[in-house]
């Protein structure tokens, strides 16, 4: 056939070709991605991606003069039309996270919502560091998650394919109803329910492949030897004897990396709806390999809910959301980043792993591949999570609804494991030694964790329309009870090689008789906590003809955390909001605005967390030790213990005063939509842990977060076959600690400091002016009291001008909070084809590089940047001398260790094809879609680590400890409805 005949053939057979491609995708999965199958599938993909497809269905109109559907959002204890609200609530559809290759659906929220900062990790199943409108506390920055009405601290266990929608609540009028848990924002997750219509079965399957990206630049063997020889010369030491065995060139990162790691996801659901009953049942299976060898996360999910209408006015229902997870052993690249490259990982002749050279990381680093391979399968950790909700709802007197909910959140973790010993080959002495820091004896450990939360809610709602006056009033009473219990222990083998605990999981228990030594059995941790609260809540939503909108929220929280005689055992939280929709006014009839709403809110929110517990014992810590002697003058040492902290009689939860003002607008027949707000959150009565003669918590200090959020979107269609949307969002952050404890007081968390007048968790250290070039330069500069130094060492700035460099010259050298975050998205739809592109970025923050700076305890590999180190006058004015025997440049934290944290990332790109209904029906389906997805494809950045993203605690974040890379993930998938 001619070229044109071939094209007509492919055009006519397009559906069959695409179906063949889909079948090939399944074949690839079943054959573990054989190379020939992958090539064939890619060839088919290229053929149909380039064809002009004539669809027989037309996508729904994206734009109309009037909104076809008024968006309904979850607001906590109910729903409301978004147009009737005064606050900032963003809604993300479940379809936006369902087909993304993330075990944790929260990771897929990155860049989706203004004001929502998400810091991701590439580790399988890792929980993202999420903050809404900045950091408001020293101890707790995490939002509250509400999954099908149940309050929890994360959404790690939720199957992304079961999610109907995710709402992000940000302002006071939206959050006050959550009282003491509302300060950090709320993320409401609603799972799928059955919809009206015939019973449906849906099946989704995807296969993804991971590839390492952002690999740090380290010296190879020859470069390392060159720098290490210079290092020894600068210390006055003789050259190192590398022996014949140290002539390898090992890239330790490559040695432990699993390029081609897979992520497999399969989901099946059934839904059925009748006039009386609605039922939804979904099951999911996920297997995700890590980018490091021998990491594997396995998860099974079940979601089952039912709603039964006894009468028109009375219904009951329940929902169960459960997960079972096989947790991977946590691994990282910290040792691979510093291990010297001159030794091979494995001695093939002897069948042993090689020890690193003596003095060059043998004890401190160890063989990275040994830890990754040899410890594989030695940890058995399983997590069980069940969330259940049963409700009854009755309507009476036409306008009233009473609803009661009883909810349970049960989480259990059972972990046990084995610490083996292993032989390493020592090249210098042609001998063997035990691995893992010279451990001589095997041991096992066990850990159990139980967390049980119960909630009860009793809610009365009145909904009335009185001649244009629309009123929805809610009042309620809730009970919240949480019990936490944790215990762990370990046991070591009895002395003697014959008593080594076997490498057999049947023996990995604390009663590992006869191999375990009962005298070594230790309860390393035991903890119990029992907290409860009761709350009263009320909310009124009012609008007049949709023009003038008001709402008020109130919650009174009583906590058993505080003593009964504490006047702050009950605290009140509230908010007021107002909006004016000018678009409904007559003077706007001829305007190009479809709607224009001015809005604002003001209120007080609470922040609850648990470093402090009452009436449970706060625990004891070691105090002074006393010597007692008996009549025989035998002396015995008796340790003393003191309370970890004293109970504070007037302590209360932190209070955040929050307000915002802004507008929402749509124009050009709803093609253009814009939203912008100014927000301000000020935390008062910060909880601070004070140490001294007595340890105690006290309320003192303030933090302010303020900024601007903006989002814009344009949606339009061209002709009958093409529609598109383009949008973006931006959020600015201005964080400042106004006061902490007392004037001049600094709170240290590693090299991060919280102090009045500065952003929370700022990096603290010295400013580098350059490098000392000569002895004369040293003599003419201010003297330093920080250690021994000379030509080639970093020259620190004398900030206070007293003629010497000491700890008084430290200052802010970096801010981990960005100036702003932003995102852009583009969606194109042509007939049955769809293309989505997401771009996301961060600007204006710094990272503290906590690796690759050298060490005086062991010789590490070098960053490639150290090839430009000072080696004589004029050779460098930034990279200091290679001299790891002197800790002057290593121990004195300075902006030499600070890197730019700004980046732009092509977060996601997806190409999909929806088969037309006739083709789907011809093979017995209601709908059929296939897609290709690529995540983290390109990142433009300036830091030297794997990734510019570094989360952490509220007071220590943005620290790069070597990290875990965000891999490139390419995915192919299929969605089928029967």
C-alpha cells in the first residue's frame, strides 16, 4: 500500500489499534515489561497519537452564560453552595488525584490550591509536609483532616481512586466551627457514594516506572584521590597507601538505586442506587517499589458505604474505610553520598561485602550496599487502619433536620525485626570483621502501637427561605475521645556464636528462647495517653437573594487535657464573615462581569497538640544521683528522677486571630474567573517549654503570618470539537515571630532558630566575606575565637564591629519560608483526546545543606564543587581549603552551607483518550479511557542535593540531610466502566 493508503487504513482502524495498544499495556504488566513488548506498545502509541480522530461525541460545554451546576462544597457539619459562602474554600475533584502515581493522595495536591504548600518526598507512602497559609506554631503546623466526617491527622490510608472530592478550608469563617483544631486549616476528604442510575462497575489499572533524577555531583575515584592527597598534605601527613584493592571507581548512588522501580495500582468498585438504598463498594491494591533497592510498599484498601431511606424523612447509613499496609524498611542516601568511591561494594572471589578503607568511613559510614541488600526482609511492619461511621437522620416540620453520627478511627501497627551480623572483607589486613558498626551479637525487636478515636455528634439544622431571606442554622454537641498506647522492646542473643538468633522470622520475637538472653530483654519505650473533649457548636448562614451574605460560627471546646480547676479548661472560638455579590445588582446588568463578590471574615481559632498532657503523668527524666552507704560502708549509687514538667494551672491552647479580605469575580460569560484575598493570621499565647530548676510549659509569644493569595482561570471552546482552560495561582508568605518568652530569648532547634523579629526557624550562623588568602590577610583581619584557622579558611564577617569573630557575630543566614509559591495549569480537549500540563514552583527560600561539608571524624567523599577548593593565593574566594583535620569550616555553620531553594518543576503531564460510546458498547463497556502520565519530568533548580524540597518540623525545616529524591515516574493506565 502507498503512504496515503496506509494513513487511511490507520484512520479507519483507529479504534482497533488503540484497543490493541490497551491490550498490550496489560500484556506488558503480565510479562514484567519485556523490552520487545514495550517497544511494540510505544510504536502503537506513536501511531494513534498522531492520527486525526473523528469523535462521535462532543465534550460538555465548558462555558455558558449561566452556571449549569452550582458548586456545592463541604464546610464541616454540612454542605453549602460556594456562592453562599464568605470564606476561602478550594475544591479539588477526586478525578484530579485518582490517576496520579502517588500512594498518598495528599501528594497530588501540590500546586492545585493557592495557600496550600506541599513538600513531597519520593519515599514510598511518605506523608507530605503540608502547611496552609504558613507556620503558626512551634509545635503543630499540620492541618486537620476530616475523612467522611471523622477527624484525623493524615489521609495516608485513603485510596485515591475512592475520593469524590477534597476541600481545603483556609479562612476563619470556614474554620471556626472546628474550634481548637482549626488554626492550621482543614482538609475535608469525601469518598465516593453511589449515584442515581443503573448499577455500575468500574475498574482502573495503572503501571508506572521510576527513574532517579537530580543526582548530586560527587567526585569519582581519581578526583577523590587527588583531593584526599591534597587533604593529607595540608595536614602534614604522608600520602595514603591505596593498595591494589583500592583501585575501583564505585558510584555508590548508582549501586543502591533501583532505576526501573515500578508502581502498580488496581482498583475495582461497584455502585448501585435505588429509590430506597444506595450502596458503594470499592477495593484497591497498590504495590510501590522505592527508588532504592529492596523498598516495597504494599497496600490494600476497602471502602464500603450504604444509605437506606426508610421513609421520605428518615434515613440511616454507614461507611467503612479500611486499609492494610505492609510498610517498607525506611532507607535513604545519606551513606551513599559520603562513602569513598575507591573500593568495590562486593568481593566476588570471597563472596563477601568489602569494608570501606580503614579511617575512610569504615566505622562511621559502612558499606552502603550492605545495608540496603543485607537488611532486606529483616523488618516486618504492618499497619491496620479502619474508619467507620454510622448515622441516622430525620427531617421534621419541613425545615428541621436532626442527625446523629457515631464514628470510630482504629489504627494499629505491629512491627518486629531482626538485627543480623555479617562478615566484611578488610582489604588492608586481608581479614574479615563483623559489619554494622562492629556488632558482635544478633538481636530482635518488637513494637506495638494502638490508637483508638471515637466521636459522637448530635446536630440540628434549620433551613428556611423567607421571601428571599435564606437561612441555614446549625447547632450541635460533640464528644471526642482518643486513646493511644505504645510499647516496644528488644532482646539480644546469648553470648557465643552457637546462640545466634536464626535468620528466620519465626524467631523474631522477644521470647526467642533458647537463643535470647532474658537479662538483655529491655522495654525501650512505653507510653499511654487518654484524652477527651466535649464541644458545643453553632453556625448561621444567611443571604438575601444571594446578594448580601453573612455567616457566624461559634464553638466552645472543653478539654480533659487541662485540670478541672484550670479556668481555661473551656475555650471559645468564633468567626464572622460577610460578602456582597455586586454582580446581582441592577447597576451591574450591562457590565462584562458575570459575578463580582466582595468578601471578608474575622475570627479566633485554636491550636491543639500534645506535648503537654494532664491528668496523665507527664513522665520522668533523670535528675541528680545520690550516694548512700549502709552500715558495712558499702556505697550504692541511686539515680534521682524529676517530673519532665510541672503542671501549669492556667495553661491554655494557643489562639490564632485570623482575618482576610478579597474578592471573587467571573467575566466574559464565565470564561474568566479570578479570586484574590489578603490574609493575616496572628498566633498569641504560644506554648513554650521552659527548662531550668523546674521544667514547665507556659503561654508566651506571638507569631504573624500574612500574605496574598490569587488565582485566575480562563475557559473557552473553539468550534464544536476543541475546548481548553488555562489557569494559575500564586501565594505570598510573610512570616515573623513577634515575641518569644522574653526579649532576646532564642529557641534553638539544631541550626534553626526561633526569635522575635525574624521568621520562624531561620538559619543561624556566620556570614562569609571570602577566604583568607595569605598570612598577612589573616593578621590584618579581625581575630577569631572559633578555632584554629589560617590561609584557605573561610573569612567570617565581624558584624558587631568589636574587632573579633565570636558567637556574637552570628545572624540570620537564610529563611526556609519562601517569598511565594505558584502554579500554572493547561488543559486541552480535542474530540476524544485530552492533554493536561501542570507546572509548579517555589521562590525565595533557602536550604541548609547538611551533607557534603566534610567531617573530622571520618573521611568522606567530596562534592564535585570541592575541586575548585582554595589551593594557594588567588585560587578561590569561596571554596575553602581541603583540610578535614581542622573543623573550623565544618563546625562553624555559615552561609557557605546555604543554598537557593527556589525551583520550577514540570509536575505533571498527561495525555488521554476517551473511546466513543459506540466503540465502548461494542465490547460490552459503558466507557473506556486510556492515558499516559509523566510526573516530575523536569525540575529547574539551583541546589546541589537530590531535590530542593525539604520539609520538617514547625521550627526546623528546609534542612537538606541528603534527602530522598523525587523520581521521574512514567505511567500508563486504563479506566473502564461496565
